C-alpha cells in the first residue's frame, strides 16, 4: 500500500510503526457554526482511509478533535449573550448529526481542547525548560528558529518567511508583536481578555494557542510518534508545521511518519466564500440531497485533486449512486423469490470472476487511496450483476453477488442496501394490529409483526404507558 507523504512529496510504502496497528490523527473542526462542505471533505476522505485500513485487518486508533475554545467561538458567544461552552456544545452536537448523515464512523476518541488544558501546560513547561519557548508578560512564545527542521513539511525557507513576514504576506502577526524575540515566533499561551474563558497557568490566567492543542491531544490519545497525521491542505502551514516544531522539540522523536492532506473544494469553479454568496453548509445540502450523495461526490475525485462542487455534478453523483442502489435492490427482490437450489457451475464461475474486480478495487485503494478508480470497480461489479442475474438465478448466487457489491460500498462508507423505509402511520397501524393479535391470544402473529418491524429497523418497547417504537 502506497501513501503520498506530504513530508517527502513522494508516494511511500505504508509500513506502520507497530505491526497490525495504525495510530491516526485527523484535525477536526472549530465548532462555532454548522460545518460547511469544505469541512466535510477531510472528514469523508480520512474516514474512508480508516475504513480501508480496517478492511485490510489493521487495528486503527483514530483520533479527531473538536477545537472548542477559539476567538470565533468567543465572538459568537458574545453576540448571542451565552457562554463559549454553550456555543461549542451546541455545534459539536450539530456536527455529529451531519457526520452521521455522511456515514462517518465516530472516532476512537473525539477529544475536546478545553478538557486537555493540563497536558498543554505540561508541554509548554517542557518547551520552556528545553529552551524552545519563553514567556513575556504572561504570553508564552515558541522560538521558531531554534527548531532546526522548521519548514520541512511546507517546504518554506525560514529566511524567506522572515522577508515575507516583513511584507505582511503571511498572517503570522499576533498582538504583542514587539515582545517577541523574533517576528516568526508563535504563541503557545496567551493571557485572557476581559469576558473571555480562561484557565490558571504558571504564566497567566489565559488559554492555549491553537497549535499546541493538537500536539497534546495526539500525544495523549496516540503516542509521541504516530503513523498518520491528516487534514486539509490549508493546515500544512502554519498549523501542521508548528505542530511538528512543538511535538518534536518536546518529545525528542519524529512526530508523524506520514502526512496526508486533501486538496481544496471549489464551488462552480470559484473559491467558496460568504462574500461571493456561494457558501454551503452540509445542512444546506441535506435539504436537497441525501448526504450519501455528497459522500459519493467527494469520493468520485482523488483526494489530492481539487474538487469542483456544482448542482450538475451533484445530480450526476445522485444518478450514479442510484444505479448501485437499484442494482442491490433488484438483487434483493430476485433473491426473495428465488429457488433455494445450489449455485450452478456457471454461477460459481461468475462469482469466481468477481475476485478480479476485487483485486482492481484494492489496487486502486492501495495506490494512495484512489477512490475514483475504486468506484469504477464497483460499477464493473454492478454491470456484471445486472447482466447475469434473473428469475432463474439461485438464491445463493444472488445473495453472493449482492454481498460483494455491499462489501466494497461499505469500505467507501456508502450505504447501498436500502431497506424499505416505513412511514410513521404504517408503523402505528402494524402496532395496532399487533395489540389486537395479543388481545386475541394470537401470539404467533404478534411476534411476526415485531420481527417484521425489526427487519425494517424499527425497535418496539413495551412499557406501562403502552408501546413505544424507535428507528434503530
């Protein structure tokens, strides 16, 4: 398996630090609003990477944080007259709803920055003790020039950065500029401003800088040295560059073996921005499309290529995904009515031939997670199934074909086995029928109804107040 490593700018063979295990950290969103479709891309891409690694038998420890203390969160809290915690908790809950809609597996751990402050204070203290950081009037800065490898991820030369900083090309300016020993030094801890949330520290009542958060959470929940660190390409500099400087200086080992970054998302060939009026949240998209379609759309391009979002392309994604769902649904329908005879020799040969398609799928995924080509393999399987199944096919054969399509789609996080969705009134009618059957002591029929509902994802709960139901 090969991964394009941003650190070396080459595709490298993936060899985990510990055999059979993968330690993976993905930078999560800052939770001050609903997530937008730009946030959705790394979530979908790296969830798919995780799913494939798990399919290959790796035990993946997948950590993705929520940044729940930040200037934007504080600003929103002040505007609404509520606490920063209230804002972050609200939008973490909303983000999790959107992630569920996009079929993103919950991380092994979703750490919150505000709950890891002690670890941040410890790491900052270590950096001060080692001479990599210094304090001025309650602010702690990192000595960027002291870290020998600074710029190795972004391939930026430190002297060019200084020149660029003088021209104000890079947004490295922070308040208290004149206190810094060097214009390139960045903040590890800053004193509170009036009305801001704060924590006690040896330097001041204040809060951490953004970069230190991920260094600490990665160390605590994974290790000093991890296998994969991932995020959007906008994080390469300065965020990931600064994380490397902090972590490697504090821990004395390489921070991450592989760095993965997804490319940007454009809207109708323009950069997404509120000022252009082309800014879409995932929730906006969900009003028009099932979020599985958004996921399919995101995976239909290679993650390192910029992707263009448009209504036409979403329609095309919808039609493509519908083709797969229809094929699976057709196989289910044929299977329900098929004879339970053994697979014929000819059918067994067709199932055997699907191994070649599986190999193609795996080759695509193992070439730096080329999901676009992997999807082509799924369509090859769909075409094979559509052309070689009918009323005379055996149940065993139809189920085998269906299972093969579903397995590959599951790796991509695409839910294509659509159970018929029951309407609320249909559920209530069946519950009434079950109640009547129980009154008449027809327990066989009552159990039959419970099982029928369960097969369609409806769980019944008998309570003193009557029967309650929920969708599983």
